[in-house]
C-alpha cells in the first residue's frame, strides 16, 4: 500500500459517494424513515387508520358525516351515535364510553372538527380534513376503481398538450399547434356531417363517468383542507401581531392600512380563482346542461342512483362549499381588523409578557421550591364560578299548579279492621301460617309446604309461600326432593314455582 493510500485510510481523507455507492440510498432510506416516524405521531389520518377501533370509528363517521350531510348539531350527533353504540354493544363490541366521551376523544385526536353553530347557540360537528382523507383511502380499498384506464390517460394527455401550448413562448410553434387542433376539429366535423363518426362505446362512456366521479369525490376533502388552511392562517396572523414588537410592525401596519391579509395570501388568491370559475353563471349553466345530457344517455342506466344524484347536485355542492369558504374568509378578515383597531392586541401583549416573565422566574425557582410546595397565599378570584349552561333550569310556574283539585281528609276514629288489613299487607301473618301447619299435622302425621297450601290457600299470595318455607327451614326437615307450590297472583291468575321440599314432622310454634 502506498503512502498516499495509507494516508487516505488512516488519516480519514476525503471519501466521496462514488467510494461508497450505497451511501446515497442509505441516507435516503434513513431520511424517509425519520420523516415517516414523525408523521406517524403527528398525522391524524394515519392515527385514524391505526386506531384500535378504526373500523367502528370509520363506520360511524362515514354513516353520519360522510354522505350528503357534512355537518350536524352536536346534540343530534350524540343521539345518533348513542343509538349506534347500543346496537354495536348488542353484537359483542366492547365500547365502554358514551357518545359524548367518544366524540371528545375523536375531536382531540383530530378526527372531528367542532365549531359554533351560526344558526343557534349550540355547536356542530364535521369531519376534519384528516378524517376525510382516511375515509377516502378506505373507500378506495373497499371498492377499488381501475385507475389505469383509457379515459384517465386521455385526460392527462389532453391537459399536458394544453399546458404545452399555453406555456410555449414561441408564437410560431403555438400557432402551428393551434392550427393542428383546428384541423382535427374540422376533420371530426366533416366526418359527423358525412355520417361516418360513431358515438363512444357505452363501456368506455361508463369508464369516463366513473373516472369523473372518482376525481369529484375529492372535492369535500379539498374544501375541508382549504378551510383548515384559512383557520391556521388566521391564527398565525394573530400570533404574529401579538409576538411582534414595535420594530416589527409589518403585519400590524398592513391591517391598519386596510390590507386584507387573508384574501391576499397564496391560499386566498388560489381560492378566489376557483370561486370565480364556480360562481360564473355561464360556466354553471353549461355544467348543468352537460350533466343533464350525459344522464339522458342510454349508458347512464349503468350508474347507481347515488352516482346520478351526486352528478346532479355537484355544481350546487361546489357553490355551497365555495360560499361557505367565502364567509369564513370574510369573518376572519373582519375579526382580524376589529382585533387590531380595538387595541385588543395590546392587552394580549401585556398578558404574554407577564406569562413569559413568570415562566422565566420559575426556572431558577424550581431548583429550590417544588411545584407542589404550599405557598400559604390566598388568592381571591374576581370572576364568577364557571358552570355548564345545560345545568341551568328555568322556573316554570305551571309546575306548581295542581293538576287535580285538592281533597281534604278530616281526622276520624281509626277502624281496627282496616288497621289489621294494613298490617297484613305489609307483614307476613305467621300466626295464620302456624295455625294452618298445625291443623294440617292434626289430620296427618307429617306434611310438606305444598300439602299445606293445598288445604289452606295462600291468603297473602307469594308472602304466604315465603312464610311457610321460612317456617319449614327453621322447624322442618329438608328432603332430597323438590315440589311444586301454587298461589294466586295479585291479578287473580295462578302462579307456581319449583322449590326444595321440606317436611313438617311436629307441631310448630
């Protein structure tokens, strides 16, 4: 080995990836493994797919929030889930929590989004973007669609060709490509006029419709994701206003000048372009006409009723979702402007400064004083105690009204016979039972409980039977047999039961 070689090995000289060709792939694998490990802990979609009760969670969320109803009031949502839980428990599923408990867990895990109801003082639940993605993935697993199709390739090729024309800076080439498109259109027009062009095969038409449905099914997920982006953007802008000092007033100054930072963001401009296209009357009318014509074709009979209903309502769904996002953007922009103009951010800055000072002072104090050490200080709270609004019960004067006239019962001399009857209703008449047993023993040398009841019916119903068995257990003899005892019920119908047999052999007291 040469000196240069020894220096390279022992001196740890420069080694390139060509010296170790597998190094690039190893680093790529390690990087992906670390990224996916972090994603495993932070991504709610993955968290839902690997949950212990994932099939139950997905089934409940898909049933109530994954169809045409995308948002439900909390109380109605609780009632529906409680009914589902009862049915699932009846089939052997171990579900210990209540509907409110599971909704709380799913909200904290990022599967549900809870928002105030704009039409009432309650709250609503809807699927989070992560839950939309998980339901979409599982839907594709349970009902896989063929993705390598002629329609999918034609769609990609058409978009790619259009992008090539629109992005070409050479006007000569752009004109050549446009002329070629016009020639192809002219050829198709001539063929149709000559009666030579046939319509598309029904199987291929169904394939294209299902490809369109597959792409359109992602729209609700996109709306939820866009709304989550605007919520995160609004929170980030408020945080920047509070955390910035007087030397970093960029966000604050722009809000004071009336700049709509929500609408002027990248997400806001992208959504504005989408919304303009959706709300265009000509586009909407043409879209509805195309859907109506497609559904009138013979091949549309191969579509399910749910698919046809989805296509008919698709443009309306787009407009409804777009309008909702517009309301969110407007509300966030107004709230941000009001937050700045009312000087509320100054109060939050002071509060943030006090919290940071307290945290900073707590670090050196932690070395001498434990967090649970009593301070012997009393703090009088100025605020009222918090409580649930559901615990408040309004006073209803009608509840104090007597439903029937009040009857007066005047005091009178007690009736001895009625008092005796009342005592018999509340206690077992052992004196009567003892006399019955002794009378039966006078007729025969021994008897059982059933034989006593045959001669002396149970005047107190089942209480007489219980009293006789108690007497037999204490003063009779247990046998290895069983016997049938009978007594009249409160409704007059006969009752019977199988009890251990006891025999009376001597008088009872």
